[in-house]
C-alpha cells in the first residue's frame, strides 16, 4: 500500500457515512496521476479529485448495453469489487459508462467534449472521460471499442488508488484516441491478449499451417501456447479476444513454406510445386524444401478458399495471407513467368477471399509481405514493379502489411501509397530485445504515424519458452510499444520509464529512471547482437580478421567508449541492487560483463602491434583475459535467462547459445597471430 493510501485509510477508518470530499489537485499531484496510466491519453487534465469510502461509489452502464459495451462496464465493476471487497452500489459518487446516441448524448444528457469525438482520428476507438459536477464521472464513446478503452484508463487509476478502506477518483477531463488504427503483434501467445489489450493493443496475428486429407483442407495452429490446458481455453481465440476489444487475426504461413510444413500438401497437389531451379530458396534447399508454389494454377484458389472459409467458420473476422518469403524466387512455368510470382500469389488470394465471402460476406482479408530466408549481404527485396502493381490494385477494404523488402530503392514506395489513402501497416518496428530502451520505439512510431500508415505490428521472436517468461523478459519494450503506438508524441523516453516503474510498483521510480540513464551507453545497443543467431552482425565475428591486421578498427566501436561505459554499468549495478529487482540486476550484469569483454578484445588487438621483447607473453595474457571475459559474459547471459524464466537454465542451454562466440574465439586462437614485429608464434 502506498504512503498516501496508508494515511488516507487511517483518516477514513474514523469516519462514518460521508459524502464525497472534493480536493484540489496541485500540479505535482497531477503529474503523479499521469504516471499511473499507460499509454498516456492525448489530452488529460486533473484539477480536482474526490476522496471517499469505496462503498459510497456506484458504477452503472447504459440501459440496454450489450456485447463489448456491457463487458466494459462489467470488467470495471469486477475490478472495483476485487479491490474494495464489495459492489459499487453506493450513493455518494456515480460513474456512468455508455455509448452515446447519434446526437452525442448519453441517456438523454449532454456529455462535455463529446462533440469532438466525431472529428478525431480512428474515432471508433476514441473516448472521453468527463466530470459532471463534483459527484459524477462519465465515460463515453461513439462505439463500444472506444468505450472499452476509456474504462481501461479508469481501471488503471483504480489499480493504484483503490483499496478496501479508501478510494480517490480523479475528476479528470480526458479526450483520447489512438494515432494508429491497428496496434499489434505477430507471433504473440494469445493468452497475453488480456494484458496487452489493457494497454489498448488490438491486433494479434497467429500462424497457421494446414493439413490435406481425404476429408478436405484443415488449418491448424497452437496459438503459440506451450501448455495444453491454456491452448484448449483459447481454441479458437477469436470471440474470446473480442471481450478485450482485440482481434486475433489468423492466416496461413508463407506460401513457400507449404511444401515443408503442411502435411499432405505435396502429395495432394504435386502440380503446385514451383517449377525450375528459380523456384527454390538456394540458401536452404534441399536441406529444407522452401520453394514457391506454381501460384498461377487455379488450385491455389481452391486451397486458400478452404482455409479462409474454415477460419471464418471459427469466427475469425479477418485472415492475413502470407506471400512467399524468399523475394527472389519464382516459378518458371509459362503462366507464372508471364504474370509474375507475387502478382499471382496476390491475385489468387483475392479470388479466394471473394469465394469465401459468398458464405461469409463480412470476412476481411489482408496480404502480408516479409522478405527473408537469406543471409546478407547483399540485401534482397521483392520486385518493385510487382509490389507497386499489387498495392495499386488492392480493393479499398483490403490491407497490405509489410515487414521488409517492399519499400523500393528510395525507401518510400509504400509510404507514397499510404499517403494516397491505401491501407498499409508496417510490421518491421524494432528489435524486441530484453533491453530497457524506448527512444527507438518512440521515434519509429512517430515516423509511422507521420507517413500515414494505418498500423504497426511488432514481430515477436520465438524461443521464449512460455508466455509468462516472455512477458517478464520483454515487459518494458512491450509496454513502450503500447505507449507509442497509441500516442506517438506523448511522453518522453524518461517520462515513459518513470511511468512504467510506477505501473510496476517500484518503490522508487526516480531511481529506476536513474538506472535507465546509467544503462544508456553505446554498449547497450551492441550487446543485443552479441549472442546466438546475431553474432554475424556483431564486431565479435570480425575479431579474426581484425587480429590478422594487428590494428583496431574504429568502425567496430570507439575505444573511448570503453571506460566510461564500464563506469556507468558499475553505477547501474549499484542502483539495480538498491531497487531489489533480480531481473534488473541480471540485465545490468550482462551489460557489465559485455562491456568488459569489449575492453578485453580491444586490449588483445592493440597488443598485437607491440614491439616489446615480451610480446608473446603479453599476447598470451591478453588472449587469456579475453577468454575469461567471454566466460563471464556467457555466465551473465545464463543468469539473466534464469531470472526471466524463474529458474536456472540448463548449462547445455547457455553452451548452445554461446557456440557461435566460442567458434570465433577458437578461430582466433588457432590463427596464432604474433606481435607485429616479432617472429615467434603464439602457442
């Protein structure tokens, strides 16, 4: 219980029946109220609050409310009951919640500021919270989704300001709306929908394969859930997600994955296997049969129609169909060569959608393009002209979702279409690493909003084990995505960090902000690449090459960053230990160990240029120091993983993830590079 709540409870325990006490909110107090909501509303002003017993409050919805509108009222009422210990049926203060009529009135009464909603961006998700006098607060919207979001804002205040003996209710004036229509994730465990939707995230793509047998074509998904009981609870997930104003959007995997991942596909449709060598992804074939389909064949429509129809029968409102991943592949048959691989894939998708709409007329479809399946350099992209033709030809109600590989030579191909009103959402936002940085997210979201895209969907990496550990590991970044997808120009990175710490219940949010500042060193942006799967993008992978030259390359990192970075990381460790959070301590230890490894690597390389007679011994010592620094870094990574999952990971797990780093160090040792002016070898 916070300090203010303890004092307030002590006062209220001595009071009998009371009316709401209106209290002036000073500027500093208003700032505290702002920190308690995430994302920050676009317009928020609190000049007064009401202080009273929880039993004096009533919460009621509009007469005849149903569906999501009813859910918004019920969920807030349930929270109030859980926090206060009783139902909100008092008479001292009233909270009225409802969707307004066409005249902008709620139960016949005017709502302050409600006339503004019709002119706001994404108005069906906008809402107002307004005081009416000093004993009533109204939450109102034009549509049920907006109303749900309004109650989520109020719920966050209740989470901080409501207890069994006391409640403070802000007489808040809020006018709020999302900058982006779609704010989502791809590859997110569906059991995290309620938590993420509480921060107004609303779109969640789930990957499907399909199986072909004598009974037909059947889409399948585990919804990224590792536990069978949870998976059963969320199967299918569509209607359940709508209770949180969210849409789970299913869809078949990349078309060039069908051959490898969809049981029975190759046997039932051998004529759909892409023709010629150009159909194959040369980076993985034949070890993994990634090959584009013969997309011009009519049976492609048959398969996609079956998938879309079945998913619509499960109550999906939209299906996102993934085009082939490897952007340079193409079926060499005459029809595909004439039409173009990706034009054909898009065309058959739209034809299948129109077929499915005969049975499910409200079904929506979207097309996803995300290049991959190769190792740069060079970069590879989808053919510009095909992308232009596809986007230009899309019906106005169809969305185009793009990760990478679709932006043309000048990087503006899709942005130009978005500016003309095409429904385009971005799916390449930021790297979702376990770091405590938000400025890159704020900047990226601001750019997406400025370019008039309709949405931003964040890629979610696999391998997180279970939803609970995933939430712990990426909590800060996930919350930052929610913050800036809703309000890209609201909080600064510092203000967001303090609000996040407040929402997490840290005893000293200011100390957390100081910890964030101490962790904000150049090394923090490099450490994310220095681990399994991304070592190729790190300076560490180039150590043998740099050692051969016997000279440090400042393009890897500037030597002047080493010592200041270590000192700040050491300061961050002191702060993390003071905050008493195991995950913060572990994250700091990773950064500190990594920073010392950079120092050891720099010392080793610069030592190779020595002309000292003791050169060999010095090199042996510095190489041993690098070896020790790598060991310490791997141990820190293993401990951080244990902090995330709640138990120590198996030693083999850390060994597996460190294998790429170990291989580089082994190559460096095997080279036996000698000091620059000495002829003896390093043993």
